[in-house]
């Protein structure tokens, strides 16, 4: 597991009760760099979300690593997005393919957020990143 | 007397816990909960009565047909209309599509179809499609700044614009606002416009007398009236209904078929192609019986009391914006907290066991008008109580603390 993710997920994992968990998630979202408005274009929107999620997935050829940036108009989804970014950012495609986001969210007690019916697009984000990682391998 | 304790006991789901909290169900505008009698009827039908309707001379088939048709009569009585004026569909959405499709051949290029600005997408998109197919034009009835429909303004507009069709909601799903239909229907009659009323939200709360309202069509969904999902229907004034072009064709709806030509049954049969939702219709009779077993005035009084209490409590919270009309309302409250996204508030409320809906509620034009991405909607029904409101308000306050 990468250390960036470990650092950000620690507070969620140890949060007492669901309210504290959500508080930590929203705090994470707050710490995510604000995306410039010019980048918040429809082409970058992840489809199937009730909330708006803009996600950029790029590939750094010199470093052979994934470069991710994203933002959301809701606090909770933005926090979950921050977790996903921490999980995948800077990984090689091979490393990314090894990651099981479901297991990680399960461990944090957040698995319900990955269910397709939630409409928050977390699953769509993970799928999009995994597809990119597979293509670059 | 309206015995709320007994009523709540009739709805088994109200005893559920979600997220380790007692369920507070405030999403009846999306779908109402079902009394035990409806649940039993579904099970009883499949266990003991299952057979196809309108064919077969065996006893089960005859019983099923009788129960199926008796539900039509029961609902016709509920709406104060005739049973051959009720068509079963899979829901209000299909009902509107059936009507729009059936009116296609009488529209000419340049004809106007008038809608209100607060319609559900189901009462917008079929008309847009119809307009595209026929060269007709969709026009929008005037709306007040607070998103209420002023019937006088609308009536004047209708008389001025002379649309061929007017489609309007009886009560807004997003806001709960009740439309004062009488002046609008009168205006339609004055210019011979066909009137279609979307009763998906109002059919349970307002127990409408359609003879009095005297619209041409009224559509509803059974699952928003204590009945099963996958069932709805429409009322149509018989002569007009019977003259509509058929929607779907096939078995059941025909009179005679040879290989080159078929003749159709009269309404309602000709609009019910294929095997219908027999179990749903028969179980729906229990929902209607349940509703009519309650005194209407007492039920509305109870709903008013709970709604007024919710409005009062919610308004008292600093930073809450309520978009719904607070007087003429079936019981749906759309609101936001400051500029917080409704998704966040609804997600936190769910953590407290409070089921509300967030989003645009299939009314994107309303959200554009308000300049917001969506609202949180708490919608109440006859089985909700002041205790539900207390739990809801406490959850809103705790959620706000988490957001601030």
C-alpha cells in the first residue's frame, strides 16, 4: 500500500462512529487542491453521478506513472475522490493494476459508497482509472 | 377517527431500522409504503389465485378476471368516473406516453402544446417528442417567481395562445405545490383544448373527484398510492379516450384479426395489449380499499398538521431555504442548507436513518430557475407523524453541525 494513502486513510480507519468517519472524509476533501474553473468542463465529468465529479487521468511517460487530478461539487464525494487520488496517484500502471479499491474501501468501512446505486460515481472513477492503468501496461 | 398508531402498525416497513437507526421514511413522493393488506394480496394471488385474465373458462381465470375488473370499478369510484374510462398501464409515465402517442394524428404543424414550467420530465419529454414528430410547438405556461402557478395568469395565457393540448401537474413532485385546476380546465374547455393532468403526486393525497375537475385525462401511479410498483393508469373521458390511436398492439386488445387486417376492442381494452400486471392490479384494490377506509377530511387534517409542524420546525433553523409553497401543498418540502450540496445533506441524513431524496427530482427546469444543482426533498404521507418530524429535525441539525 502506498504511504500517501496510508497517511490519509488512517484517520478514517480509526474514526469512532459514522459521523466522525464522514467528518474525516469531508476534511480530506477540503485539503484537496481546488481545481481551476477552466478545467471544470463537461468533457471531464464522470458520468452517472448525482454530484458533479471532474476527473483528469494523465500518464507521465518519463516517470512511468499515473497523474490524477479531480474535484467535485459535494463535500463527501470530494473526500472520497481524495482517497482515490491518494490511492492511485504516482503509481506505475502495474502497481495500479494490483490495487483493489474495493478491498480498501471495505477496510475503511466505506464499501456502501462503491455500490452502483449510490449515484456518486465512485465506482465509475475507479473503473476509469483501472482502464487507464490496463491500457498503459 | 384517524388512529395513527393503528395506521402505522399496518405498514410493516415502518418498524425497520436502517444504519442501526429506526427508519424515518420521508420519501413517499418517490414511492409510498405498502400496508400489510397489499403485501398479503400479492402473496395470496400467486399462492392461490394465479391465472391469466380475459381468457380461459376455468374457475381461476374467471376469478382473476373478476378481481381484475372489480379493481377497475373500485378505482373508478375512487375518482368518481366510469370504469370504462380507466386504463391500466405500468405507471404515470407510460400513461402520458400513451396519451401523447394517441393524439399524434390530430396535431398539425404549428399547433401548440402548453406545459407548466414545474412539470416532471415525464410530463415534458413525451410532449417534446410529439412536437418533433408532428411539427407542433411546446409552449410554457407562465410561472410566478416563487414557482407557484397562478391559475388566472395561466388561463389568460391559454385563451391567448389557444394551444391544442394543455398538460399540467395537479401537484408538483419536487415542491408539493397544489395547482388550482378549475380555472385552467375551464380555459381549456373555452378554446377546446385537450387537458391532461399529471396526478402522480396528488392521486393519494387529494383523492380527486375527476368528474368535478372535468379534465380530459388524468394519470397516476399505483405505487405512489400505497399500491404495488409497476402499475399505474389513466382516466380518459370516454369518447375522447376511445378515439385515441392505439399505443401498443398485440393480444388482448383486439376484436378480430385476420392476416391483413385487425379490429380493436373499445376502450379500455384496446389500450391494454398483452398480459397485464394482474397481481399488481388485484393487490392495488387493497390499497384503494385502505385509502377509502380512512375519512378523507381526517386524513388531510393529519397530513396538514404534520406538514405545518415540519415547515415550522425547519424554517426555525438558521440557513435553511425552503422552496415549496408552504400553504397549498400535498406534503413535499424541498429545501437546502445555505449553499451546501443537497447530496451531502441527504447522505448524512441517511446516516441518521432518515430517508429523503436529493437531486433535481426529474425537474431540471425548476433547478435552472432556482440556479441550484438540486434540493433535499422530505415528502410526507398519511403514516408520518410529528415524531417523524422531530427525528428529522434533530438529524438535520446534527448533519448541519457535521457540515459547518
